[in-house]
C-alpha cells in the first residue's frame, strides 16, 4: 500500500501518474478517467480522494522505485519511494543481559523519516537503545525478554509510507528460574507424595538437574517426584537449568524440606532459603 499524506478531497485531481522505475506506467488518471497498465489490471486500487495506490498479488518483479506525480489547481507535487523496505539484523540469537543487536532499515526515496516499532509500541532512545543514521539504525544493548519483537521499520516521506516485514529476536536465557513445591500446604505426613517443578525461560528448552544438599540427584527433567517420602529425604532441594546454545546455567533458590515431630507423628515443613 502506497499512502500519500495528502488531505482527502472530494475534488478530482487534474492528473495523477504512478510509475515504477521511471519507465513502467502503473496508472494514469486525467480528470477522473483512469488508464491502467496491462501488468496491473486487477491488481491495483486507486483512491481518488488521496491519490494513494494499493498494489496486490506481489511478485519479485514488483520490486523497484515507485514515483507519483500529482497535479491539482495548477500545482505539481511529486514523490518517490521503494516498494521493498527491509530490515537487516546483526544477530537474531541473543543472550539476555549480555547480548546486543543492531537493526538497520534500508529504503530509497527523498526526505525519508524512520520510525521503529516493537510490536505495536514505538521504540524510543534510552540508556539501552540508540537510534542513529537519521533513525534508520537501531541498536539495543543488554537485551531483555521485552526486546524479542516483532520489530518493524516504518518509513515515510511527504507523499508515501511503507512498513518492513517483521524481524523477531530470540532471547535465549536461561532466566527467571522458579522452583515450585506441590502441594503448597505447610506440613505433610510421612508417606506423602511431593512434587517439585522447575520452570525457566530458555531457547532452546533447558536441560535440568536436581540437587539435594548440594549433591546431584539422578532424576532428569523439569519435575522431581518424591513418592512415599521419609525422613531421609529431608534437606535443601534445588534445580539447575542449562542452555545448550548459550552454555549458560541458572540455579534456583533452594527449598528446605525438614521433618517435625508433632503429637507423636512425623511431619515435614518447607521453606525457601533466600
């Protein structure tokens, strides 16, 4: 979609001429009469109130520089832009809090303005975010999960606008590890079944290890099940997540499971050691 920035008008333009690469005519409109190039029959919509143009069923052959000349009340306005706006990234696989990335937006035309979007939110400069080269380059330092995108570059000039395809970043982790004990009640009788679950943000999915009092347990996976528990299983439980891509690991806070004798019965409690 090539949107002009002209104020909508009910008065027909005297003439409008859209072409590509300064040679191939897309549409010529003179006093409301349209003449469409044969390659574009059925593929375009011309908006008479703004002289904007929609081009559908795109092919690689549609890549090029598009220009428009508009005559109204004896005044001529013209502009040009490129159909293909693309974003290149220095990397798409990043490590949270350690990785940095640079995105570059490429387009051709005159009097270009650049706007970066992360999802639907505008990206603005900050301590971690740098906008350079007239806004066409975006650098993010110490990326976080909120920097995954999708990132788009929006380019505009006085007569047209365009938006790039999205670019997504992979923030690999591991980060935000969490150890959950279930059931979550404070006391359990001897012989109870207890489940400890370890969750973490990681791409690719993390590999897990379990520890009791610092010694590794043979149990793999994100869940550790303690069946028919007894007093020998008391102690500090923790899980460790390992990312095979970043070669980084993160260990949870330990959960201290201790047994108490109340009213002649053995019970256990748990607490998280900070």
